[in-house]
C-alpha cells in the first residue's frame, strides 16, 4: 500500500496502517503525541479495538536520556521515557525491494535535539516484524536505553494475570533450550487495581536480563507471550550477541512487552552522542501467529515464522544447503590432547565412515602437555605433538583421504602468559578503570582496535594459507563480564556492545576474504546461540553435552532458536555401544547438522556399517532439512521426558526423529504422536535404521501416529506424507 503523511489541521490524532499480506500494524500520531504502536495483528485474526487500545499504546521508539528520566511514573521499567514522549513524527516513507517492505519513520524531539529514524521491515508471507532505530542529535545527549521492541495491548479485555502466559527458555551449559510456560501471576505480576485510582499500574515487571559476553549462557534472548483465550502467540527475538533485557509489565489495565539491548540500569551501558554521531539500536523481531486448536500447532507456527525470518536475514553461505558431515576430534575422543599417533586412526575411520570435514579441535598448538590454557594467543602449531612432518603431515593425510581439514581457534582471548599479551598495545584489550581485565587466566581482545584485528587477520590468513583450511571452529570459553571502558572511560556496556558487533563484522570479513570457508560459532557449547550470531556463522555449536542419552532434548528444542541447517548436534559413537545405542545417538542429529564425534576408531565392522547407513540416509535428506520448518508433536521437550520427538516438515513430507529414552522401570513402550495441524495421507516409513521391527500405525483418522518401541534407548527416523487438516 502507499503510505503518506496525513495533514494535521488540528490537534486530532491521525493513524497509519501498514504491513504485508499476513501482518498488519497501526501507528497513531499527532502534534501533541508521539507516534505510538496501537496494534500489531495477524490478518487471520479479527481487527483490533483501535479506540480501546490507544490509551495503553506506547511509542514506536522507547528512549530515555540521562538527566531526563521518565514521565508519569517511576521505577525500573523501560517505558514512559520523557524523550520518547516528546518525539514527534516528522516524515515517513515506504519502499519495497522484491518481497521485502520497509517503512521509515523520521522522529524528532525539539527539546533535547534527539532525532531518530525508526526502520520497520516485513517480508511478504511472513508474520515477522523486524525493527531498529538510528539515533542522531543536534546537541550532546546521553542515552540510558532505547528500543523499537515495544508492543502494548497484549492483555486487552483479558483477566491477564491468569489468561496471559510467558514462555521463556533457560539455557544451562550442556542442557540448553529449557523452555517453561508460566502465567503472569505465577511470575508475580498481578492486577493490583490501582488503575481505578488513575495510577499507571503495579510498577513491577516480569523480567529477563543477560549480562556479559555470553549472550545465552543463562537465558535465550527470545520468548513468547501466549493469550490462553485464543491461543494467539506473540514471539520476540533480540538480535544481539551482547547483553540484553526483556520485560513484561502492566500499564493502564493492559500488558506491554519491551525487549532491548543493553541498558544503563542493567548493564552499565550508555550511548553518549555528539552532533554528527549515530547509534543504531539492537534490532528486535516480533512474530505474531493466530490461535490454533492446540499449543503444539501454535508453537509450530512460531517456529516456522522465525525459521523463515532467520533464513532471510542471514549472510548467504553454500554451507546452508550443503550440510556436510563434520567429524570433530574433541568430544569423547581426544578432548584437547591431539598427537599424530592419536589423530591418524581417527582420520582413517572418519574417511571410511563418510565424513566430509575433519576438524582438529583444541590442543594442536600445545607444547606444554596440557598447560596451554593461559598461554594461548600466538596460535602456532605444536612442534612436539606432531613428529614426522608436523601438523602439515596430519592435515595432508586428511586431504589424501578426501576430507576437508579444519582447526579449532579461540580468537578473542590471549593467555596472560602469552607473548602476544605484551606485543599488542593496552588499548587492544578489554580494560576497566585503567587495568587490563583478566578472567580465568585470559585477557580479552577488543576487536574495535586495529591492532587486535590485524593480529587475528594474520593468524587466520596464515593458518588458512599454510594448511589449506576449509573449516574454522571459533570458540569462546570465558565470560569477560560487563565490558570495557576502552581506556577512555566509556561505559562498560557500550564497550561490550561495540566489541560484539566488531567481532561479528570481523568474522564476516574473514569469510569474505576466504570464500567457501566454513566458520562455526561456539561459546562453551550454546552460550552464544543468538540471532545476531546466527546471521553470520553458517553453523553453530549447540552444546557440550557428552552423554548421548541427554542430547535429544537439546537437539529437539533447538529449532525454536536456530535454523536446523545451522544447528551442530553431536552424534557421539564408539566401540562399546550397541547397535541400538549407535542408532539412538545418530538419529538425534539427523534432522540438524551431524557433528560426528567419539572414538570412531574403536568401531568394529558391523558398527561401522550402522554409522555408514545413517550417513547415507542423512545425505539424501539434506535438501529437505535445509527447507524444513519444525514440528513438535509432543510439545517442546522436558529435560527428563521419556519420549523426545522432533519433526521437520518439508512440504508434504514430515520427518520425525523419535527417541525413547524411558530408562525408568515399567516405562511405556508405546507413544501416540499427534500431528499438529496435519493429517497423514499415507503409511509411515522408517528411514533409519534398516533392522527395525517396530509397530507404527496411523490413528485418529490420520491425525496421529502410534509407535511402539519395545526397548529403552531406541530411536527411529520416520517419514510420512501429510496434508493440512
């Protein structure tokens, strides 16, 4: 649609409706009010109560300035910023490039001199709104917080303390993606009745905050607000690899959601702007799906919307469709202790099984027999671990057997004992109050500094050139805390955000200089599984979990946070495992990215056949995985669920990875799997393993599958043709 700025001859408000074929939004504005997001709705829903929603509507840009604060209320919330309330719409413009529609709102605050361009972005057919703002100023200001990720009216007409629920995901190390659902009352947010006395609301909030350089080490930067009356879900995603904050609060009898990057209150952050400076807020994406007959269907719709959005907004890479099988020597194998003698049998076994990449993980630079933790930084190959030709000979053997070589690297850190710590200027490292910051024997490079970037460019270009590397695994195993003042007294949180953005820009440049190089993102397992990282890294590590029996709930929940073709899932195998255990470990990874691991050199002939069969099936599935959207027949998995099921739908084909963990005595050997929003139109086929003798039947007129797996620790990969109900 064409959007024009209405003439305002009087003090009445005007409104602008904008959107695509599935998602619409309404913005009200006037000479005495800021532009406010009145409603955001899916076209399959009834239209919004425009007049009823206007009182609680919040500005499209929420911003507060130091020395300025909030108006109308006080407290810890990140709404009602005085500067936000003074902003007025100056102009707007719309454009469309292919399927992507963009709306730009130009705002100005005459009192402070703050100006902003709010960017709104939608792709046709996708109910996901992406937004961010660019802030400039006519005179010096300091920003305490700023976000375009604010939407109100979520509890309109509801007894919201009981009828609204929030979905959030704890993200513990080696047990990632632990989702839970709670009503607002269960999280401590109640309607205290004070709006009857012309008060704003209760003043408290439901909040999630991430501090430090591990963006997902405690919680994922995404969540869902569910309206139990209709089943409607609004999902939010903060697109940052740095610190972030999210909150739900009540306001004028309704409920708002605010999601932000770093803030002054939570993260020791501020943006100090002088005339001519520009600051871009952290992008936020909001997905809206209408209610369905069941929660699993709505969750699948959210997963499909976010998956489509993430595919559109990431950096293109051939790995997204290639999905090569990677063997990595770390997990349950060499565990950072590589030598020529240990590597060669694994290389032979990996090639025999059909791996396409072979990655030598940590330790290849270690001349100290394991004492390398606080001495890394130069990244020179060890001379005593690889006799008879050095690391070159080992990598040469990888190539001789038809695989592509890769190395592990932890680029952001320099050990306190490393010579590099004294070779680079102090400004190339994180500093606070005149002291270089150390954490667990490491210093942190600040990738905004040219010397830090030049050092890492030399390292990567040397390694790629010398060894012909085609894969790099970039890890990050310390959390450096609130950030750096850059040696100039800037707020710590500003330094952290600046470094995080510079690091992703550096990774992008590396892949630009070395086309085709696959760069894996990793941070103590899944401690940086955020959308900003996912938009750059072709593949990301999900977890450090070593017990193959505990990986299924991690792998099955991951597609709500990351596309399946970017999700590296460990499939650890070795000679002591039974055929069913081998299949269990492999099926867990077969709807994502197989990262083969373990002592594969101990597999006997029969066991190798089991693994080869899985990889052959996987190679045939890869195009479908790269197109698929997630399905959760049993809902998002609990950590100790006896049955864990993940589905991947590619058009009329539904693939199901079904794992029966049920170790408890008397556990059920039959499970009924509802097909959320779908109906089977043909018999289910077991794709892997070939030796199965299981009972699988259609039920509920094709709306469910009934599966019997007689033994615990068994798993099957199925395919069934489906149609929408």
